[in-house]
């Protein structure tokens, strides 16, 4: 069962660091190669450059909740949301185990 995951090409999970300009500020973002590919795909589908897409998502988050605590995690979640065709994923309720 796990072969589909364990057999992933090493190039997909290789960490890549890129310098991106968000609202005029250059920042370094480190993500796995597969996430960079997905972000480029999402931006292209929206007819945006990667920098413009990332600026927009950052601005939207700041407007909704204030400064994002972990922008790279937000980008990973954006990619998984895209792969799930926009469906909002719900975390299961925590199960409390009593003894």
C-alpha cells in the first residue's frame, strides 16, 4: 500500500529555497520541489506570476487573520487544497482517551 508514497521520486521531496518578493520585501522560502511545482501550476492557472500569486495569498491571509504564523505551511496547505479541488479539509475531532 505504501509503495505509492515510499516510491516517490527523490527529486520531488528535495528542499528548494527561493527568494520571492512579497509586497516589495524579498524573503526566502524553503519548500519541497513538488510544492514549488504545484504553486507554479496554481499561479499559471490564475494567469499570475508566482510572485504575484504569493503576494495575493499573503495579503488575503493578513486581511482575514493578521500576519500568518508560518507562511510556508500555509503554502503547503494551499497546494493540498488545490489538489483536493478546493474542498475544505476538516481535521478529525481529537479523541480523548481516559484510563
